[in-house]
C-alpha cells in the first residue's frame, strides 16, 4: 500500500447535527429515530476564496427499520414530506445493511433503509481543517424523481461556472441530475441530464474544441462479450459524452476507459473524480481518477486508479497504471470500528491541484470523508 504525508479522515458521522437535517421534522412526525449511516463520497471544488468545498453525501438511516413484522424505507412525498413505507418482512431480503431487495418480481427491485442528502462543508485550502458546515445550503429531494434521495455529488468548474452532477434515486428512474452555481455554495437545479441507471457522470473541467465533455457509466442487466483474445473484459465501463451546453448530452462514438481482461481488480469500474487538465511526467492531458472493483462477498473491494487522457481526444489514453493509486485503509476507520457496515471501499470523488501535489477527496468505507495529499511525482 502507498503511504502519503497526509492521509486522514476529515469529516464523518459524528460531525453531523441531525437536528438540522432536512429529515428532522418528518421523522419526528413519523415517530422514527434516525442516525447517520455515513457522511461520505464528497464532491470537491475550490471556492473563489481559495478554500475547498466538500459536498458530502449524508446517508440518514432508520435506527430500527424492522418492526411490527415489516421492513421500512424512508421516502420524500410532495404532499406529506418525509414518510415511512412498510413492506412485509417475508417479501424482503435484508442481507445488505444499506438496502433491502423485494422478492417475487421478474426483475431486481430495491428499497433503501436510508435517504441521502447533500451537505456543503467548507475546508481550509489544504483540506485539513473544517471551517464551516453550511446547513442552510443543504440539497435535499425536491421532486418525485429523487424521492429516495440525492447521492454522490461530483463538482467541476468550467470557466467561472460550477457544475455539479448528482445521482437522484426514485421508482421512476435512477437518473443523473445537474445543479449549477456562480460561487460554489448557492446551487440552482437544472433538471435531469441523463436517464435511468447512468451513474458516475463526471464533467471535464474545461472544454475540448468548444464542447463540454463528460465521463458516464450506463448500467444494465447484461453485457455482450468481447472476442476470446480481446484485451478487454465485458461489463460496466467508463463511456464518454459531449454537449454544447452541459444540459443536452450525446454519447461519444469511441469508448472510454474499459476493464482489462487480465485483471480481476477492475472487473467492474466507474468514474471517480472529474478529469482535470494537468501535466504528468512531462505529458499534458486530462487526469482521470477512477474506481475499479474486485469481486468479494456482497460489495467487493474498491480501489482508485488513474489514466491520463489526450487533451484533444479524451477517448485516447496517453498513460495509465494497473497498480492502484489509493486502496482502502483500515487504520483510518479503526477508531470508528463500531460504526462500520462495509469494508474494503475507497471511492474517490474529487481532486484539486496544490503545487507539487494533488488534494484528493474520497469516501472511505461508505462511512467518512478521506483527504489524501498525493505527490505529482507518484504519477511519473
């Protein structure tokens, strides 16, 4: 495992004041107690002040989702606010602590025992100290298309405008929604930009030939096989899309980053931090940090890898490395052992330049926010 001068947890469940949660009043009415399952997977950007902003995903969970012979989920309702839905326990598979599966249908149907909302947390320029927690600027569900929560923000600054993609969860669709801001703190909702189960949308921090570019990851029930001698493995991969306005997106014809056939460490993969234009070992290009997943038990082992993409043609990789850049670090979560519900997960979601190193933001164990200073020399 790599060792870094700075590698620590900066924000976690104990730092959340649930009395200021968007769910507080609704859960009180329902007589339900909640707790912070995780404060993790933070989008990150640098504010005009020079400070860093984390947009933290707060997964607020029911303390006791199973009672009276039913398992319960939290849902936002346009008329009633936050409510509980009850499902007969005999219809549900509750093996995964984050969700339960409803049996009996011809397809996979899930419900969540938590609901996620987004909390802006302002840090010092080096990312090592919390300055302010902006509860008044939290982002919570506002439509039926995100009635099960808003998850996993990714923030890009293109010119003077901040663009934030989020995953909105509902029975209608599992979609990508877009928010924009002029200052990185006050966000305006712009609508759905990618439809069902197209996750991990990352907008490049700059234009290519006058176009916005993004990495995407469409999912599905099946994938078609590559030829037996192909260097690629079939399955989830990172695709590309372009747009004239960051609202209307068109899939790019050439594929993006694909999993190699020879490694199980990235049998499943997806985007991590929005690509930034930088120089690595004398080569200038888009630095893309992405996650690869090694199959293990229910969730798998998540690690962070990197690729440098051509500045004029992001479908072409200039450099990449099979060794992970970041791995899960159980030493960081050891003081929080009693709160752990998953292990072996580091999920990188933000990057910022800082002289001779990068400040990298990740979610650790779906529990807390991790800040790592990674020397640029490590990419050589």
